[in-house]
């Protein structure tokens, strides 16, 4: 059988195999935990759209609940694209305007820093998602891809929070490949990536480089364990390499559970890690 991930410069996927792996992952992960339903945030972007398509296939449209969570400065097109995905899949949705709850904190703090404001918005969205997951007796499905996770381009306990994440081992360029294969609308695939945390916000402008370039470098750095010197001989610029290496190392704390000091024989997050420990 052809492997799901071809080891090539363009990071090509066998989308048929990857689709099956991720659908099975969602179905088994949710059912094994004693749940039947999943809840996810629908931003109108390609990542949440792909996650929604996979969830609807894994659980059935009736068991997927999409939350559309705009702020007052959000681009109206984001909401329209989220509704387009929900209609195509036949999943239930609810729109919750996070402006009143977010503005209450902004006003109290007199916030002007965009990053702090963006983090608060991301965490408020997750507050709503987890509350609705309790109401619906569902698990929260994540939408962060491998590129964002490695670079730390996400908010801890915000958009990075979830019970299970089907996209966590796919680079952004691979998410785009999968999106095209499973039928995500072309208009969503082709629009510039944005977290839509403030007007005119662009992921690639904020990062300072294109996803396709970051993905190639990250693949050689992380998957192939190339050194900085080896990456330079491959044609990557020294400043680019150092910038990406710094982001990967600086954001390790976002990728691991909270640190726990080892006192007992079986310590959560250290020894108590395997399904057999949980009685599964």
C-alpha cells in the first residue's frame, strides 16, 4: 500500500488514505470516550472547514455541532463561509457573538495591545465551545494544524484547546491538499489564511513568511532532523532557519501538558499515559 505521506519536497499526501485515517481517528476517539457527538468552532477558514467535513463523515451530520463565534470587528465573509460549510454538510450551528463578554474585559483593562486582545478573544471562544460541549454532551474537536502547533501560532487554552485534533499532524499545505480532495469550497481553500482576530489580520504577514516555505523547512527540521548547517546547504536562508528554530523551541510549553513534579510511583503526564491505565 502507498504510504499516507509521500516523503517529497511538496509534502504530497495520499489523501484517500489520510482521509480514512482521520475519519477513523475521530470516530474511534469519540466513541471510545463514551460520547457520540463532537463540537467545533467554525471560523470560515480552511482548517475548521476540513475538521467539520471529517467530523460529519465520522459521526454523521446530526452528531456534529458547529459554533460560529464572531467578534464585532470580524470579517462578515468569515461568517458567510462558515454557514456555507455547515449548509453543505447539513450540520447544526449556533451563532454566539462574543463581543459583549470580550469588551467587558477590554474596557476593564483598557487594552490596546493586539496580541493580548487576540488571546482573550480566542480563549472566550473556547469558553463558549466547552460550555456548549457540556450542554450537547459532546467532545470539542480541535482545528490547529502541525505548522501552527510547531511555530506556537495559537493561543494556549484558546484555539489550541480540544479533546482531540484530527489536523495536528498535517502541515498547512497538506491541509489545503486534503481540503481539495474532500470537497471544501474552492473559495475557502484559496482565500488568504487569517485568524480574523482584528481587521485585516493575515497569518503569513504576522509570521513574516509564507506557509509553503515554513512547511518545507519544518519538514526537514522536524521530520528529517536536519541541522541548521544542513538546512543552509539545502538553500534555506540562515535568518529564516534561526527564526523558525527559535519559534519551535520557544513554544514547546504550548505543545505539552502542564509540567508535574514526580513524587509518586505513577505520576499523571509522566507514567500514567497509556489506555490500559485508564481501563480501555
